[in-house]
C-alpha cells in the first residue's frame, strides 16, 4: 500500500492519509487482519507529525475500517472485508455520467457529500 500526500491539496493532511488508507481497503489492496505501518514510521516517511497519522487512524477506527491496539499498531478490521465491488461499479457509472454532463469531479464530490433533507 502506497500512501502519498499532496501539499497543494486543500484537504488537511490527516484526511489525505485517511483517504489513501480507505481507498486501499475498498480496492482490496489490504486485507482484514493486515497490519498497517506504525504511526511513527508512516509519519516519518510522509514527513508529517505523528499526530496527523494518529488522527487519520482514529477516524478510520471510528468508521470500523481499522482496529487500534496499544503496542501492536493498527490492523485492518474484519468489517473491512465487505465486498465493495457493486459500489465501485456504481461509482464508475456515476463518474461517466457526470463526465457526459460536464460536471467536474469537485462538483460531483460536493453533490455526494451535501446533506439532503
């Protein structure tokens, strides 16, 4: 699993780290029970504060994708074994339709995250 961050990205660094791990889980690049890099090691590799990585890991734990164990690090949870294939197919279709309509990715993302009544 390759995690990168983009300093020019407007999102906070912890969100970028969390998104990278989340995508790896959804794509099946990491399996349930697999151990993630230690927060300190990942922070050093990314040249960010360890609290940034810990923030991302805690958010992923709250989503049920990671389990955090003091002294043993972070592992991918059994909950992450869900089959995301159908969702991925729907996302591909949605992106294609948005492209056909000329809707930019940022606009599509805003539409997906906006709260509807």
